[in-house]
């Protein structure tokens, strides 16, 4: 394998609900860490990441793998 990808982050969310009779606040926070193997043909220097509407998109371009030439062989008999 060519390398290991590593994504880490932290989130802090607070949700508040209230009316005339009650008041509630929920807090959620935490850190995360994800590791993943990159394929051998990954272009590590061209990896890009973007976040939109809470969705993280990681783009890992890959080099084209040259397929071996296929040669037909006649079989007699």
C-alpha cells in the first residue's frame, strides 16, 4: 500500500427547546479519528477534501494502472 489516510475532527452541537412550561438544552460534543488505507495507485499529493451541509467528501485521484498486453495464442491439435 502506498499510504494511510487520516481524517480527524471535533464537533460541538447544542440544541435548545423551550415553551411556557419547560426549558431543555442538549449538548453533544466529541472528537473523531478515522484511518484508511490508500490504494497503491493513489496520487497522495493531489488528495482534496471539502465539506458541504455537514458532509465531508474526500477525493483521492488515482494513477491509471497499465494493464498487461493480451496476446492470443493458437493451440493446435
